[in-house]
C-alpha cells in the first residue's frame, strides 16, 4: 500500500467531493526506483544487461520529470482505491482525476455524489382536475382533415376562389417603412397554396390578395406578417410578395363514407374509423393532461424544493443521447463523423445543443424517482401481468405465452413496470391536487405490515 496524505477533502455546492492527496517524497523515491527497474527491462542501455541498469543511469537518461510522470501513472489505480475508501457514501458516478502535480506529487479527484432531491410541500398543491372528454366536433374535424388529404385537385379555367388551390412562383421579402427591400424569406417555385382564409402561416390578408386571380396573372402586394408567423424573427414585420400564378385548381373532396374509411386504413366502415379517431384523441388528451400535471410538480420542486446534482450527471445524459443518435445515423448508412461535420461542425457543438434537453430530462427523472419513493408507490406482480396483457391484446396465442414471460420476467419487464408506475404517479397526483390523497403515515404503516408478512 502506498503511503499518502490527504491534504484536501471538501464537498462543493454541486454535490461533488474534491479530494487531493500527496505522496510523501520518501514514498515517491521508493516508487521512482520501482519504475526505473521496469524501464531498465523495457529500454536498451548500452553496456548494461536488461534489468541490471543502475538507477542514476536511468534517471540521467530519461530525466526526473519523465520518471516521476511514469511512476505517477503506475500509481494512479492504487491511489484511487485508497482515496475511494475515504468516501463515506456511494458515489453517483465514476470519479475523475481533476489535476496532477509531479513535485510535490499530488493528485486531485472529483467524486460525483448522489443527487439531493427534496420535493418541498408538494402535498399542499391544489389544482382543478377536469375529466378528459372527446367531442363529436373534434372527431368531425379529424374526419375533415382525412377528406382533404384524400382530395383530388383538377385544373380549372376560372378565377380562384376560397378552398381552391393555386400554383405560384416568385418571392417574398421584408420591406422597411420606406418600402426599401430587405431580406428574402420565401422563394416558391411552382408551390401549391390552399386558399384557406384561416391559414396559419401568412394569414387571411395574404389569401384575400390572391382571391380572383387566374392562371398567368402577376400579383404584387404588401402585408404585415401575422404575430404567430414562423420563424419568429419575421413575425409582425412588413413583407412584400411578387408572385406569378401558373394554375388554379378546384378540390374535389370524397364523400364521408365506408369507402373513405377503407382508403384511410384497416377499417371496414366509417363507424370503425370514427371509433379509432375517438380512441386516439382520448389517448392524446389523456397523455397531455398527465404531462400538464407532471409539469406542475416539476415546476413546484424547482421553485420551492431542493434539487442538487453533480454536473457529470448531465454529461452522462448527453452521452446516452449521442449513443442513441449514433445508432440512428448508422442505420441510415451515414458515417457518424460525416453527420457531425455536416450538421453541427463538431461534436462539442452537438453536446452544447443537447445540454438543455438532457438537463430537463435528468431533473424530471430525479423528481419522479423521489416522488415514487416519498409516496411509497410500488408495482405488484398482478399489476405487471395486467399491463402485459393489455399490450398483448390481439396477439396470436402461439406467441402470447413467450411474449408474456418476456414482458413480466424478461428484458421487457422494466418497460412494463415503468408504465405501471407512471400510471400510479398520475393517479396519485390527481388525488393530491384534488385534496383526496391517502395519508402518508397510513401508507407507511401499511407498507411495513406488508414487509413483515
């Protein structure tokens, strides 16, 4: 064992434990001789047999700094093991060396510690909980979108009217108050435009200028771009358009019937399509409501709770995201280096772009884990089986047994357990917001009784 002296041991405000150790010079001299013997076997010294080279000769040949650096490299692993024994709690992530000095020989380590998450008085939160419903009007709106998607456009020899499609070529550019031309932001080249007075991009004023045009017309006009225009830097600015209309087309929408349902997907009747739309809308709105509730909890913790974690935790999240992205890129046939160069210039830029998303994901996960712990939410074998059966609805019986075991006991079990837990989180949050959550002391007593059994 190497003799060391701990000259610094302190935790910073980001849950990182900094430990600096120094190897006494007497111990260093011993290690230098061990390293010198190793080098004498690896290097050729004229006039000396391998392993029989005197220490002063080696020291003179390689230099003291090089010998110290070589010795320190050999000592890093045993030094780390000794320093690790000085860390009372289990580190959250792998430690790293932050600095090294050769004379005096010192090494500084950073140990990322377990995050500290305190949810605050989240049980005092109260929010209105509205039931998730789907109206017939919402279903009808989706059906109208499907009709428009299956519409057929035919060229007509008449002025353009609402709900027609016109084909345009030209450009759109910003202008100042004096009418001076600025940045060009739109260059359509035989683009098809639907003349919908409610269109969300250029707005209704844009459409009104094009009503009544015919093929061959040249149209120039100026409008103020809508406040919700994208990109945002153009919103509310004055813009001029110079457009050539090359065609006017009339849309023919299909009837809302069983034939349309069959064209849209694996449906026999319009009623089946309506039911599927209603079910999808319900799932979407339910998930949206759940995300809203989760966001309220996360915001509460960020404002009133305690959330401290080591910076290395965010970097690990970024590492995971890059690994996933690498797999996706490689599946498309791209080389990772070519993708990074063409889209982000270098990997450091990519990591910077991923930082905010990775940080949010990390904080969300830490808060959810603490909420599950504090609320004593658990997953039972029966709940796992029920969730697995939901996934396997409609699956062939021959495959069902194998997949059921995979989802309840195999590698798929973690995903199923997470689904069950997330459902429980949502239900508990609804109860908390509505003031009907079960008493924590009673939950604790019940959990302890179950453990004793």
